[in-house]
C-alpha cells in the first residue's frame, strides 16, 4: 500500500466516523504510529481533520454538523480533558465492567481504554462507534430515544436498561460542581446518570475546572463515599470540604 492510498483510506474512515483514535488507525491499516501521524498531518494541512491528543476529528463544514453538541464540546479544553481522562483510565483495570456516559470527557476516557479487555455499557453513540472496531472490548448499548445533537440514547428504555445491570465503575461527567454535589442541564440525562450511579460499585466523575461553582437545571447527586472526583485544579474550599466530609476521593490530574 502506498502512502497516498493509506492516507486516502484514513481520510475515508474519519469522514465516516468523525473521529479516529491514533492506535485504532495504526491497527486497522497495519501501520506504525509515526506513519499514521504523518498521514494525519497531511490531512490537517488539507483542512480535512483537526488533530487532538491521540487522534483527530473531522473538520465539520456542514452547519448541522457544526451544531452537533458532542463534537463541539469534545474539541473544547482538549488538554484538560486529556489529563483528566488519562487519570481516570488508570483506575480501570482489564476485566472490569464499566459504564460510560455520553459526556465528552467520558469519550476521551474511552479512547484510552481501547487496548484493555473490558465490558463496556453505554448510552453514547460515539463511544459505541469507537469500540465497534475494537475486538478487546465487549460493548453493550442501551435502548432509548436517540438525541442526535447530544449523541446519546435517553428516556425510560435507557433508564430501565441501566436498572438491570451491574458494573464495577461508572464514568460520568456533569455541567457543574458545587458544595451541593454534581449538576446537569438535561432532566433526561440526570435520570439516566442516577441509574448509572445506582448500577455501579463506585462512580468516577470527570470534571474540568470550567465546571467549578456552576449549577444547572438539576442536582444529579450529592457527594457520596463511593465517588471519586477527578479534575485538573483544586476546587473551592467549600467544595473540597463537602467531598472530604462524606469520604469521597478527590484526585487532581497530572498537568
């Protein structure tokens, strides 16, 4: 296979999937990581993709695609998300059953799990798509009503599905964190996340410092001893105190 042929195939893959992980591309096209990086550099120079830590995403030209909330959120605070995701991924060991929600940071975590033998339960369409090409991960996708802009399945069928499973760890995001706990904007997301928390032995919340001090529509959950909060900066003293009072863990990601 020539370099041009390989680059063309990588471009076609990214146009189909919108995001591609570096290691998945290397495995799929029998190439070294450095070869794939060079191909992505060429595609970025052409304006086809935007490079991120560990992969690349399609540069959206369609207005509707630009408004796809998951893609736009995933490109924000990329360095912070990677540091937090890397910290969370270290908590997940081969053989575990893991719930991953539809947040952009949870997706960043998923990208770092492709080499681990896991059972993943998710309502996230991008996460399911990512793992569809990974033989080491058994992926279970919940039912529910698909909300395309959010990239998730939600509603009663989704909640019922999470109510019938058990996981070692749930990885979740949120719209805000205060001394009261974790907040989120969408009532359907909140309902699903509560089921995820109940289904897991412990829950890890991946939240960058842009969420500090922010409230949203609903309080998803107060802090609990089974929670680990992973973030990139020390929260306000009141939040830190509330976390420690219930003996939850607070972990600061390496910069």
